């Protein structure tokens, strides 16, 4: 059985955990690439969501994103396996990016010393699984036990959010022109959910973001009456402070989490959702 200090938890930057959590739990992160015009940047290292908004405002174009290659993942994993450690690596949903396929191809070269996990999620939905793996490591589980448990948990993770605007989703080909222009006229804010690793609109809310947040959190409570109380993320893409505080207040009033963690979505997620997007993410007992 692997000892806890011989197990390394790693993740793509799409987990949106932020420097403080990465440091606290000893998580190593590998950046995906963000391409603005002819320039390539590393998510979470030399580009910020503010750069995304500025680029979009100036050009009207969304940035492109790119996954690391198999060779890049192999080099990353080898840093740890050369020290005799076993790696558990988390990727954004394989239906949203090719990163899992490249990471899995690299992992297969290490003879069982690297486990690649398709999170079936994105942003802090992926981050919830990463932190659960850290919890299991601290509890003395082996790498294979941790892998099996987080894979079994994947489809119990509530990964959902409300965008303030559908412009970024429309520009990225993720919603129709009719939906986008209709949302502007009618002030529609959809609840975007993740099912089997793929995003889809689950509900539609009308009115201001403040009003929609209350309905959204209430619907989550109805959908998931039994849930893992360990932690919950309130994740946003540089949203207005009053919206974020209202979301956290609603979560405190409605749920009974031991910890409510605010995180800011990185450049990869921001490039698809736009500013003022807010999500409440946690692990349910069933889905």
C-alpha cells in the first residue's frame, strides 16, 4: 500500500482551486494554454481573467485554449515518479477538452504509477474531486483506492452555474443566436448544469442576477436534499462583490456545509462563460 507521503495529487489548472488551496493541500498544478491572437499564455501563471475580458472587448473574439501534449504530461509526471512517488492527476471533462486523452496516454507509460482521472466536471467541480482525493490520502488510502473512490464520486458532483450574459457562450458556439438575443430582450439567465461530463441548460430564470441567484440556490436544495457537508464552492468569474456575498449568504441560509469556499474561475473557464458568472458546487449523495 502506498504511504500518504508517497502519493502526489496533481491537476490541470481548470480545477480553479487558487494558490492558497493548492499550497494548503500540497496539490501540484499543470497549466493549460490560452491563446490570444498570436500569443500563447499559461493559465494561472502569466494570464488573468482581466486579460480575457480586455482582449474580448478590443477584438470581439474569444481566446482559443489548448491542452498540453502527451510529451508535456509525461515530463510533468516524471518529476514525481523519478522520486518514487505515485501520481493521481485530474483533468477537465474529456467532453470539454482533449487534455484527459493526452494525460491518459502519458500515464499509461508509467506502469501503474500514474492514475489519470477524467473528472467529468470543470472548474471547482473538478476541484471538489481533487480535494476529496487529498482527504482520502490523509485518511491513509492507497493510490488505487483513492482513484476508485473519486471515479465513483464523479457523477455526484453538482457542477452548475448561472451566466450573467450568454454572449461568451454564443460566441463560442455553445448557444444559438436565438437563445442569446432572446436572453437579452427577456433578461433570461439559464442554469447551466453538467451531465455525464457535458454542459446543458437545465432551467431558465427571469430577472436580475440577484433574483436568479435566490431561485438557483433554492432549486439546488430541492434537487440535492442529501449532500456531502464537508465543503461547498461559490465560484465566480470576477463577479460583482455584492453578487458573490449574496450567493454565500444564500448558501449559508439554505445548506449546512462545514466550509464555504469562494474561488475565482481561471482564464480557461472565464473564456467560455464571461464575467459575473456564479456557480454553487458541491458533492451530492446521489444524482
